[in-house]
C-alpha cells in the first residue's frame, strides 16, 4: 500500500506479521489452544502518510498496533522501523524507536494521572528522557498546548477540569513532546461525540500537515477513517482482506466483508462527510 518511491525505505514495514497467543483450555488447563490474533499481515507506512486499519472488534487491529510499537513480540514475520528490524535492534536503537513512535488510546481519562497537573503530564516524557531544564520544559509545554489548541493556562489545571475532547488534546500534546514521526491512534476518537470527533480528526490532520507525522489509524468506524486516511487496510480474523487507497476502497470494495462494513455506516454520516 502507498508504495514508497523506488529505493526509499518505508518508515514502518510490517511483513508477514504473526502474533499468536497460547490459551489454556480444558478442565485443568492442560491442553493449549492458539488464538491467531494477527495471522500474516503485511503493509508499509510512509512518512507523512495515514494508513487506517479497520475491522470489527477482535479482528487483530490493536495487536498489530502493539507489535508495530514494540509492545507485543511477534511470533512470526517482522516489523522494521526505517529499515531496522525490531528483532535485531540494539538497546539504543530500540530506545530511539520508542521516542519516534507514540500511541494514543481511546480513553484519555485513563491515560492521564488524575492528580497530575496537565503541564506535568505533558512534560513527563521529557523529564523521563532527561531532556531540558525545568524552565525549558515549561516553555515546551506552552508550545505543545498551543499546537493542540489549548491555552497556556491549561498547564496548571488538572485533567478533571477538562472535557473528553480537551483531555484527548492533552494526551496528543504529551505524545508530541518527544517529536515523534509516527503516532499509532488506537480508536483515539471512538469514545468522543461525533462533533468532538471531527474536531480531533481536524487537529490530527493539521498536526500532520505541520509536523509531517505518519499515522497508523486504528478504528472500527469507517465513517471516521474516510475523513483522515490516505490508505486503508481491512482486517478480519487476523488477516488483511482488502487494502488500497481510501477512495478506491470506498467506491468499489472488492471484498463482501468491506462492503458490509461500509453498508453498516449510517447513511446520514456517509452523506455528510465530517469536517
Ligand atoms: N494477550 C492476549 N492473550 C490472548 N488473546 C488475546 C490477547 N490479546 C488479544 N487477544 C485476542 O486476539 C484477538 C484480536 O484482538 P485485538 O487485537 O485486541 O482486536 P481488535 O483491536 O481488532 O479489537 C481477539 O480474539 C482477542 O481476544
Ligand atoms: Mg482494539
């Protein structure tokens, strides 16, 4: 998908990825079965691009995202970041990959420490990586707040002072602190009201334009994906059943599963594109 220009190494390469989980079965858990959460998935994600992974709950989207992040170890295949295989990375390379890739989850409330001021939440990754002084970190926090559309005064407040959409902006600001190149958005707008969803999607698009970010955008909701993705990969039972440019897939889905997912999008939403 979105084949990178000849000779250019993709930012993220996923090749024949398998993540199988052993699960205990039977009365005494003696026999084991295998859940093939991800079962032969391949794709590339180029700089500044958005690839949407869509599919029903349980299709293997999050597990794929975790493997890309290095949070889940593949049982087969490989993940390479900028041409370097995750399995053979030195500690230093793995640390650098961790800095370059961030993940944003569905629920901003659980992603933020309720007792920590918003400014400290955003500065935390910088502090952990020993970057800057207290004063320079405060400047960076102000910059990041501005970037996500929050006022500088937000820094001294607590997460509970904000709405769900604003909290997700805080989470995004923190994800941007270490200047990543890739953000995995795992159902990042799924918990928000539709009007707030489109505001956050527009923010993600603006940030991509400004910072050249690449998104691996995971969602069960095709109406959301259509607005933000360049390319789309449809997952079912741990496999990609269809992939291509988003407009092509929406206009003429080749798999009946994709067709069914598109038909499940309420007509009204299909008619009125977000934004
Ligand atoms: N740690 C785990 N152990 C066993 N099964 C798992 C584990 N993580 C995920 N699964 C299973 O793998 C499948 C894919 O899960 P997931 O990647 O979370 O799907 P999605 O994000 O598309 O909803 C599901 O059947 C899920 O129950
Ligand atoms: Mg998931």
